[in-house]
C-alpha cells in the first residue's frame, strides 16, 4: 500500500511540475505574413513580404466605361518595393511635378489603402484610384516576375 501511495504522489507531483513548467513558457504568437492577394471591386493588390522589413506591392486598378458601341477600360498600375514599418507601407509614385502617395495599412485578412497627393502623379487612367479596403483572397505568396529597374 505504501508503494502505491508513493507512486501516486510521484505521478501527481510530476504532473504538477510539468503543467506548471509548460504554463510559464513564453508563448510567442506567430506573426501573420502580409503576403498574398487582395481584391477590392475590380482592383487587385499582390503583396510579397521580403527580408529586411520590405514588401513588394503590385497594384492593378480598373475603371470600366460602358458605351453604346464599345466597352473600354481605364487602367492603372504600379510595382514597387518599399519598407514595411510595423504593418504600414507607403508607396511614393511621381509622374510629373507632384507625387502621389499610396498608404497601405495591413490588418488580419485585409488592407486599407489611402491614396493622397496628386491624382495625376500616380499616372493612372481616368477615374482609377487605389483607395479602398481590400479583402485578402489568398495567403499564398504571389509569383512575381523580376522587377524592372
């Protein structure tokens, strides 16, 4: 009977020590990658998180025009690599005298995009803007061709 009590106490002590040890371990939450594909109406963003706190962002924007005889589409795009500060990236584009600033704030499963500065500075087609809340439709890092320099 004494052996049984000793064994039971040993097992309980071992369980207590294991449970106490595991509960005090530092729990580190994995940081979610911003890489993936995001959509907003007809616009899309492909984002690839890179080393050294950088992201490559490829934007494609579309503004459809429906006319009686033909449908046309105004388009705009950029493909830039910028710093990722926390969960915010800022792209500066300059066509002409004034720059266009596109700020992206990443959140779980979405990114909020605000376009500021010069509308013509982005070089987008008529009525094409990057503004909006884009929903993440894929977590898969996009397959991007080498960037033009």
